[in-house]
C-alpha cells in the first residue's frame, strides 16, 4: 500500500473494467479523514485542489461538497466517465479529465493542494513529483492517503484475499501488515513530511456489497477476464455464505501524509 514500482508482474491493469462495481460498491474514506485534513488546512472552502488518480471521483466529490474548487484526473477513461456522471447527479462542478499524473493538463501554479488517494503506488514518482512542483503554487502541499482493509486484523479480509490469490497468484495486494511509515521511502530527497496520521475504522458490508468491493479490487476486476471474474465471484459468494453473517464489518486503516515537495 505504501510502496511504488512494478505492480502485479505479468498482469495488465485496466481500472475502466471495474468502474461499475467501483462506483456501486467501493466506499469512500470516512468523514473523519476530511475533518482531520481540514484541521491541517486541506480541503477548505475556496481552496484550489487537484485530485490525481481520482478513479470514480469519491475523494474529489467530497472535497467539492466541502467547498473546495476541485479538478481531478485519472488515466482510465471509464473511471472518468463514471466520475463525471456521479458529480453531475449531485450537481457538483468538478473539472474531470483523462490524464496521467505524470502529465497534468493544467497551467503552472494552478493549485494550492494536490491529493492522491490509494493511487501513489501506480505513478512514476520522479516524473509525478516534477509535474506536481509545476502545478502547485509556492508553498503548496501534496497529500497522499490510503483506505485499506487489514487482513492481519480481520478474518473476512484475510479469507477473501486468499481466494483472490487462488484466481490471480500474481496479485501483490495481499497480506498488508498495516504498517504506516512516518516517512514514506519514496519521499526521501523529494519531499518533506509536514504531518501524518492514521486511524482504524470498522466499515459495514453485506454479502452483496463486499462481493462488489472485492470485484472492484485490482487483483480481480481490473486484471482478470470476465469469465474469471464471474468464477471468482461465485466462489466468493459460497465462501461468505458459509462463514459470514448477512451483515458484518471489515476493519480498515486510514492514513494520510501531508508533504512539501522539495
């Protein structure tokens, strides 16, 4: 979760394939994250904010609800299509564009804050940092966040991960220890950590919503063929029916680092 570099070797990743499940079943970070970031001066009304790797715009939409002036980018056109539709449904004015984090389609010094939620590991760090230095105003900040289940602390997450690995042994997303580094390794020589925090939360699910959440996982919907996704989902449904009550929670860890790029 807190690494960068090659992801799932031998497997192409296409997040557009997961857009429907992503929008329907992947929950956004809890309100507490935004409240804590606001105390640190992030996501305030009128603030110019760019959300990179936005996916279906979960984080971008919450910042827009709180009054920030939000732009957002993602490499996956399918994700941006859903993000635009969801924002329009809420009447939120967010400028969504299809673009990589390494090449933002915005002028110099356009933003006070750049946010990257659950996506930093997919970027070319050197190129992305150079681009963010360009689009941030002097003194602007980068915020990286994660909202990740904890397989070591939660039996449902652990069992579901084991099933993903049966269908996709190349998936490297399993077995996260839950460790949140005070200083991310990628930031050394590139950025200074100004603040960081983390906390745990129990997220409610049903069989259907957790199945959808796991289909939206990189190791399933973004990489497997449709027939493989269907086979995984059937096996997952059987697993949950045997082992989990109809309504349950899954322990997650939320973390954030506020950084100044050097």
